[in-house]
C-alpha cells in the first residue's frame, strides 16, 4: 500500500529563518510522481512542484528548494528566508504512474506559521 | 483564465438528507477529480472523471457518487448524509490524461451535517 508521512504537524518560525518540511513516502512501484502543494487559508491547494521517480535532481525555484532522495524515500521541501506570506498548510503527495486517472495520496500536512 | 469554480461554497444539511456539489473545471480541462478533507483523515481521494468516464475511485461507500457532463463540468452527490460526512470537498481539474499533470484546485465546498 502507498503512504505519505509528514511527521511535522506544525512548525513556527520567525521571518527570514530557513525552514525544512519533511516528507517520507512508501510505495513498491518503481514509477511514481511526488508533489508538494500549498493550502492558504482560502482553501484551494496550489501546486508547487512535481517530481518523477527517475529524476533525483534537486530543484530550486526562488526561495523554494526540494531535495528528493530515493535511498531514504524522502522528498523534503526547504523555504529559505521565510516570509509571513509563506504561512499555510503544506502537503506532500504521491501518485502512481500505472494508475489510470489522477489520484493523489496526500500526507496529513504541515502547518507553517511565519511571524514577523 | 477562470479557475476551478465550486458551488455552493458553504452548506448545512441534516443527517439523512442528500447533497449535490458542483464543479466547473478550467476551460479545456477534461479531467476532474474530487477530494474530501477532514481534520482527522486529511485529504482523501474520492473519484476522478475524464471525458465523462470514471477512471478511478477511492475507498468510499456507495453513498458517494459523481458524474461528469459533456462540457466537463462535474457533480458529486452524497446520499443519506452522516455526521462524519462534514468536510471540505475539493474539486481539481487537469489538462492531462495521465498522472503527470499538475492539478488545479477550487476553493472547495464546506459541508456541515447536523
């Protein structure tokens, strides 16, 4: 069975601190996709990044960076120099390539609070 | 480009009633999926439709059903409501036919069952 674990339920930081959100996944499939989504108070989930299981290159997008390590089944997300606008719930998710249709398996989410 | 639109945004029902939620995807998107979000269970996949066909279904009882119309708009229905059905129901659309595409989510319909 597939599973995504986000062990950190809540994280509080002060502006300009760096913060890393952890994500550990479980699957026996060899081809899969990993995602990070952000959920602001308004409710809609906003897509941040997708990674496929064959691409372990780390990625950086502005203040955001992602570290994918198949050896530890982890897909961690780092926000550098956090800002108040980064406050939200962040979800890590997994989908299987051999599955018909789009079905994401989400972790329970990490609530990030950034104070000024 | 208009985003994913869900109606109604908020609704209150009583146990035993049924409810229908609507989702209009982004223009041109043919895949629509539904998720239930609760504090206890988190985000759980309900079902996904592509070109009016249900391609995938999550582990929910038969009281939860859905459909997609030829214009890609989708509805989900919950019959014989239970207190545990209180949740935020999120709809997402995608332009891709496979799992590789990103999902665009609506703001959700918040259902309260009394």
